[in-house]
C-alpha cells in the first residue's frame, strides 16, 4: 500500500492534532446543550467512519453516534446530486442536536441532500464537521461549522478515503501515484 503513495499530505500527527482541535471546539460549543436530549453524531459511511471514530473520542460530552450510508447516482466521477440512502439511522433525531461527520466535501451535493433529508426529521439543531473541504467551483452552499483542512486538488487516499475501496486503512492521507489509477 505505502508504495502506491507519492507523498504524505497530512501525516498521522497532523490528523490527530487537527481532529483533537475540532473535538475541543465542539466540546466548548455544545457544553450547554449536552443534556439527556443531547448530541447525535451522524457518520456518513464509508469515508467518514475513520474520522468519526477519532472525532467522537475528542469530544468530552455525552453523545450518541449513528451511521448512514449513501450512494450518489451518477457516472462515479462527479456527484449527480441524487442520493440514495443505503443505510438509514437507527436513531430518532427529533429534538436532538445533530452533528454530521463527513470526510470530504467536494461538490457539496451529498451533504446538501443529506441536510435537507435530516432537517425534515425535526432535529433541534444541525451542524457539519468535515475533515476536508475542497475548493470546488460551484460547490453547493453548505454551512460547515467545523472544517479540518482545505483539501488539495490531488488524488488523495487514506484515513477513510479510498480508491476502488482500497487504502481506507492508511493512517495518513497521501497522494496516490498516477500510475495506480490511470
Ligand atoms: C465521498 C465523501 C462524501 C462525498 C463528497 O463519498 O465521503 O460523502 O463523496 O462528495 P460531494 O461533495 O461531491 O457530494 P463517496 O461517494 O466516495 O463514498 P464513500 O464515502 O463510501 O467512499
């Protein structure tokens, strides 16, 4: 696996430090609302799973975690904006404080759909924590309260991000060598 990587873009330490900061910010911001109707962190599978597992351990408040799996219809390269729910929540989020944990925002269309869908379920509040946000032209207008990093315009994998379902288990985010995907 490591031989397929040309450059480590965010090291294991970079990721640990930034995710800890994001968790600390969430802890500060939600300290007043963490009662019994408190926080539900919703992890968007599959890419968001690794980030979520680290993020929740950096939040020093009572919370629940749940998972959604979605797939976008389209040609597989760009999101079409039409999203199919493959796995829905087990949790009723009505009246709860929802934090959506995503690995990356590119077109923003996945989150736009998800936020509309989740909003219709009547949460008390909803924010987004994204590990990375790309500088994509015409990105959907997503109010993203917690952003870890601006994402490079490179083919990156690791820490949850895949190429053909591989590399998600790399502990860092690295740039994939072009010969692997060309
Ligand atoms: C990635 C990522 C986001 C989405 C972002 O998921 O995890 O969910 O794409 O793209 P967008 O902002 O253009 O909508 P992907 O469809 O690759 O599935 P995965 O998480 O299972 O790898």
